[in-house]
C-alpha cells in the first residue's frame, strides 16, 4: 500500500511538471509568433512612413529626370521580376530532379555526399556568387549571346545588340538560379523522403516501374511542398542584392535579355542608398516598399496555392 501511494505521488509530481513545461513552451511559442508579427508590422510602418514624401510628391519635387515615382519604379519592378523568373525557370527542374535522385535513386553513400554538396552551396556568400558571375560566367556567356542574336534575333528577347562583357539580365538570372538551387533542392528532398512507404510499395506491387511509382505516389504527396519550395526560392531571388549588383551592367529597362541594361529594386537601393538623402532617400525607401508588397503578395499566393492543393495531396 505504501509503495502504491509513493508511486502515485511520483506520478502526480511528474504529471504536474509536464503540464507546467507544456504551459511554458506554449507561452514561449505564442510570444515568438507575436514578436514576428510585431516586427513585420514595424517594418511595414517604417516603409510606409518614410515612403509618403516620394509617393505624394509632384514631378518637379522628385530627383532625377524620371518624372513621377511610378515611372521610376516600374522598370525596376520589371527587371526584378524578369531576373527572378529566369532563375526559377532554370533552377526548378534541376532542383526537383536532384532531390528526386537523392531520395529515390542514388545509393545511400552517394546521396549523402550530394546532399552535403547541395547544402554547402547554400553557405556560399552572395558576393562570391556575384564575383563569379561577373568575372567568369559573364565572359563565358558572350559566345552564346552572339549565337542567340545571330540565329534567334527575330525574337525580341534576343534581338541584341549582344553584350560584349556578358553582364546582362540573363547572366544575373543564371547566377540567381544557382543561388536558389540549394533551397529548393533541400526542401524537395525532405518532402520526398517523407512519402509513405506503403504508398510506394503498393504502386510497385501493382507492377509500376520506379518512375511510374514516383508519378503516382511521390509527386501527388509532395505537390504542396514543391510549390512551397519554389515560392521560397522566388522570395530569395526577389530580394537578392549583392550578386545582381555585381553582375548587372545598369541601364534602362529593355526586353532584350542579352544586352546591357535593366536593373532590379534591390540592386538600385544598394547602389544609391549610401549617398542618398532627402527626397532621393524617400524614393529608394518607397522602392523598397514596392518590393516588400511584391514579396508579401508572392507569399500570400503561395499559401493560397498550398492550401488549395493540400486536400488533394497523396497524404490525404
């Protein structure tokens, strides 16, 4: 009887300690969530407050010769979106393929080695990527640009004149694709390995090849996660500064991908903000506000897509 009473007392104490720990953890998680929202709200408030002078100023009050604010920022938005779109078009199929190879095709030792190399790419500073793109990749791309102008010049994207240095929006997009590749690959790999084994084994038992098993089991299960990974990579590409600043040869907006010109919002801010003051500073902060809104819209759209497809995923 005494032993039973003692064990019951110990159980009550451990249960009480567990409930206290749960309450502390729940409180900390709530504080962390509120803190993130508060920081986001403060950033938004700062951008809006500092942008008001530029957004409400007349054409004669703005610096430069670009007319009103929207005439100034729309070409920057175009350059930002074009560079990010090129990066996603190049990186997404490679990232999904590499993640699939690591998770379902490669031997264990080889998959661990490739996974380590992919993770290592994410640790390289962006300025290193920018220097590589400017000094090495750009000159290597010049012959390709000349070929594109010669044989595909009838397409506005490759109409030329081709850059002789390779510092173009297309080169910047290639550099960005290498930078977002580790992010998309790592997320897709983690999602692919979580595919229920019973689903895979059932597909194989029905006579499906490995590729058919991937199409029937892995991709439906991972659809929402793949979209999330792509959107996360897009967020990285939209906000990248140093690499694009080093690679691009600044100029006015153009649809020509192989010639000089085009600029992105992050690069414009990085180049001009240290020496800006007064109205010019407000213009750059307002451009940052536009980028903030674009990024927020991308994340909201991504969340909507993920929630829309989640109920149709293989997990359900």
